[in-house]
């Protein structure tokens, strides 16, 4: 928590709560101070050197180029600079009023520090539930009224006169959607990605006293485990989750891949009924208003207990891999141009075959998207929200600016939906005629920010277990290397992640890189919805979201019934709604106790 200018003449920031060793590192120098928050792996000498340079010349850019993933706070000559990490794993929230700035990493706590009432922003909550992939709707708002979110890759500066300035120091939009070059500054893209990822794993393997890893059998976590083996002697403990009777096929793959290296010691974390999805949502312990991993909380805690029982320490996971390497289908719109039409036809045919849809319908969707600017898409969203229906959302709907809301739009009250319609219309007017990211690049950034939020949630859950989960894919260097290429060059159907497999060829066994499937845990969602049905109904019946006028409990309950019967439900949206509900209760209860998250 911090305030600027400091009202009591003391330090600008105070770190309260439970922080891990090395999670907050500071350098105090005559010209000012630099604090890094998160996973900064620069040694003390380099951190001090870069801090001194930034304080001397006023250029903080080098501070964002150190190894790792971290936010940065710079105090220089009576001025304050906040730099949120590139992905948004270590966020800054703030309130600016009357030349005074209050900031922190939890919006409710910032409201408390600023002396304002902690009230939920119902418009933001509705957008988070229904339209999380439409960043224009939320902008820099937070789930708490009057509190702003800085955002991944953004900077905030305030001088001693109270003048505030905000900008994107890492816009991640340099990639030309029409590019055909696979080099980054003269270096092959695959080579740049491999080096950045290898460096991200190496620095952790070299410095951690105790290191374990996920090993689901999927491409992301399994690749990280094999990269770790190259930089660390001895055995490596790896963990795979499995529930007996589940049709998910991750375990056989994990067991097969573990046999490829005798130093891998695979541990199976066996789940039961208590670890199905949607268990324990009525319990306390949530730390954010919107909890992205709330639905799988019980499963997460089981895994963390197993890791802790083996000694805890640093634990590697593959979060972020899908966001960076699995190109969204919207990239097809970038191929609607002379010179790329042959590839457009080929990729459309390959994706259509994978999804069992008509190639003509894929081509039509790509052409339609290529001719739809963002402001038009926002107006189309407003129309859809104004007239919601029971239409099922299909994979073809992902060839668009953002995921289209389906029957879950009926969950919102008429007033909440009307507010979103009006907001979408205003945002459409604001962005009309302005340059923007392509639809595919916007999808990628939204997925990246969602991965960062999920990793932050996992990290918060793990604090009580003395485990520090880290995601090398979310390191600044890895993100920059991947997103220097446009989405169209990160795609190559039917291969799911061609850039990653090309980058890791020779470093990871070919059997691992050859897997094209991904573990499907949807059966646990349906089984969990049946098991938790009474508790979920009680949660919705006494819903805080309903009290705020955001949702219609009867409509949500109808979807819960469908999920319990296994006849189809919008599980992604349901997960978001329940995560917001659980986090909102934690915020409200914390406010009543005077113990805000």
C-alpha cells in the first residue's frame, strides 16, 4: 500500500501481509529508490546498477528488461513511477483525487486507504461475467467503484505537483499482422523464443533450493520439466493430477513421458469427489473480488498440499503457454489479403476438418471479420445484448473480435444488460476511426492477461502451503519473443502450437512435442455441478450479485440445473459468475470485519 505525496512524511510504500523471501526487493540510493515486486532474478549487483542508471538518467526502460516477471516502483527527485509487469501478474490499483495518489495491489484495500466506501462496481462485475474478452467495456476500471487498474505493460507517473500521467511502456503491438518475416531483429523467431524460455527456466533451476514442476503430459508443463532437467542435477519431482474413472487421458501421457528420463520422479495426485469442480465455493479464503480459479479451488488445494508434503519451495507450471502459442482462430482475418489467400484456404480447410464444420463457413467468417472494424463489432455486441436469446455459441463464433455471449446473457437483469448496451455504444463512438490491434492480437492479449490473473490466484492460494508457483511463460523476455510475431505466424494447423514445438526441437523429446491433444476435464465440471448442486443453489439464492441488481437468480439456477443434468451449460461463464460471487462475498465480509482482501 502507498500514498503520494506521503501524508505522514514516511516511506511512500508499506508492504503488509505475507510476502515470500525475495518477492519484494529494494535498492536505496542518493537520488531515490527502486523496488521490484514479484519474480526478479537479477542479482543484487545488476539490480543496483540498473537502478542507479535509471535514477541518474530518468529512463526506467532498462528496469523492465531484467530477467523474470515483476512490477516496479521508482521514487526519484520527489516523483513516483509505477510499472506493472508485462502480463499483469503483479497489478497496481490506484485512486487519484485532488493531486493525491493512493495505490496498492488490491482494489478494496486501496479504497480503504483512500478513505472511500468500498462498493462494488456493478457494471464491471457484469462485464467480467459476460464479456471478459471485450477490454473496451472495462477499460481501466476495477471491480471497486472509484478504483482504477493500471494494466499489464502500463506505467503511471506522478510528480511533486500532483500531475498524473499514464501510458503503455510495453504495448505489445509491434507485430505487423501482414508480416511474413519469421525473424526478430535478424534472429530467427524460434531461436529467440527458445533462448528466452530456456533462460527463464535456467535462472529458476539455478537459484531455487527446492524445485518441483507440474507434469500433466500436455505440451506446456511437460516441456518445462525437460528444460529444467537440462539445468539441474539429480531427481526432479513432477506432479500430475488424476481422478479415477475420469475419461481425461493426461495420466497415460504423463507416465509415458516420465519414462523418457530416469531422473524424473512422477507423483500422481489422486482426486476424489471432494476435488470435483465447484466444491468449497461457500468457504472463505478468497483474496480478490473476481476469482478466476474459484471453480477448481478444491483441486488446486489438493495439489498444493501434495507439493508442500514434499518440501514445498518453487514450483513450475505451464500457465501462459496457451495464450502465447495457441493462435486464436481470428488470425484467419489477417490472411484475407493478396499473397495470403492460398494459405487462407489451406488453414481454413485444416481448421474446419479439426472442428467438423464446413470450410466455406470458416472462410466466410474470416472474410466477414476482416471487414468489421472494432466500433462495428461493439455495436453488434450491443445489439446482441439488447436482444439475448437461447442461441448456442459455437467454435465459428471465435472467428470474431471477441467471444460472443450465449444464453448466459439471460442471467443479467434487464437494467444490468441495458447498462452494458449503453456502455458498448459509447465505447463504439470512442474508438471509431482509431487504429487498434487486430482482432487476433487482441484475443492474445486478453488470454495473456487472463493467464496472469490465474497465476496470481494460484500464487495467493499457495502462500499458506509455503509453495511459490511460477510460470516461466509469463516472464517478460518470453512474452516479448513470442508476441514479436503476429498471430498468423504463430499458427500452423493442424499443429496446435507450431512456434513452441519448433523452438524446443532438440531440447524436448520429440514424443512430447508430437502430442496434439489436450486433457479434457469437462467431465469433472459436469460431475462437480451435480455433486455441488444444493450448495450452488444456496449460493445463488442468497447471491450478493442479485442483491446488487446484476443477475436474475432464477435464470442462473436454470443453467445450474442443466449443468447438473449434463445437458449442456456455458461452463466458462458459469465459472466466472461463481468466481465473482465468491470473491464479492469475501470483499463484503472483509469490509464488515475491517479486514479487506
